[in-house]
C-alpha cells in the first residue's frame, strides 16, 4: 500500500490566528509538524496543503513539499481531499498542522489496522488516548470518544461520555486525537456528504462518518504531545523542546 501524510494548514484560526507560523523554539509550528511527520519514516511522502503563501513558502524554502489549495474549505479534510484527487495513493493520513510532536509509534499502529483480511474492512481510522485528569474530562475543548468492544467509535462528544451515573463502576474516558487515516475513496466520498445534524451540533466533523453508517476504527495510544490551539498551548509545547 502506498501511504502518504497530508498536513492541512490554514493561516487563520479562530482561537489563535497565525498559529501555524508562530515560533516554537527556533522553528515555526508548521515546520516542526512537517519535519516530525517526515522523521517518522512511515510514509512514502509527506506534504503540507495550505491556502497561505506564507505557509507554502515556509515549507518549500526549508526543503519541504507543499501544495496550494485552490479554494476555501470548511475543514482540513476537505482541503486534503482536493489535493489527493489525482494522486496515486492507497492510504491518506491527515496529520494536523498544530501537532508538532507527531511520533512514529502511534502512526505505525494507526496504519497497521488497514493490513490483513480484517484490515480490508477498515475505511477510516483514528487515534485516542486515555484521559485521567477530571478537569480535562469535563473540558469541552477535549473531544471524547466512546467505543464498542471492537474499538469502533460509537460516539464523539465534547460532553462527558460515558456519563458516570453509576458511581460504583470505574469508567474509562478517551480523548480523540485528530489524526485520521483514510482509504483514498473514503476520503473523497466524505467531501460529497452534507454536514450532518450531530456534526453541526457538536462541531466534530468525524461524526459525519458515524451518521452515515461508516465505522471508524479507533487505536489506543499513549501519545502525549501538545495540540496547539491557544497561546497557552504554545507555551506548554515550548517546555517539551
């Protein structure tokens, strides 16, 4: 299987405008993300897909690969789908541009679910990690996911799921990490589906798959990087350098 990583990156961001070009140590956030994805060695190719000349030039001028989006998009998935239409590829991994500490082990586990006879059934997969801090569990900025016994997603929510009505049962809470792996056609099909009611309510795009009856395989990881959504996140990330 030919596997590529595409990193959608727009300059504007509601909570942290220009975050992709913010400096994390001596490099920008987007350059660190790109270099981390390349360094994993699990992809046949890695590219940044952007609508910004600043971001495009940042990657290309530092020896990387970038593609300009032709139009505005509602989400990163739409952006990479435009780029991948004419590419010869089997599996496309959407690596978020604000994940500068992308690591090899979680990505290897993610790609492995597409292998073998069982893997042929998998159309889309993503990562999750256990949440143990109660404040994070209750924080709507942390997207939670509940899974079935086969690790397929049952629901994604900004609310606490499962709700601990029975206090005697120890519930396990998982945070959804926004790195997705798709079969190419599944990715292209996604962009043709209209926004679904639960997706619109929660502002969680992967609910579109579940609402259309497409299973999403979830892979547990101990991934402990920092997703940079705010200036405070950038400060946390700088301490990990």
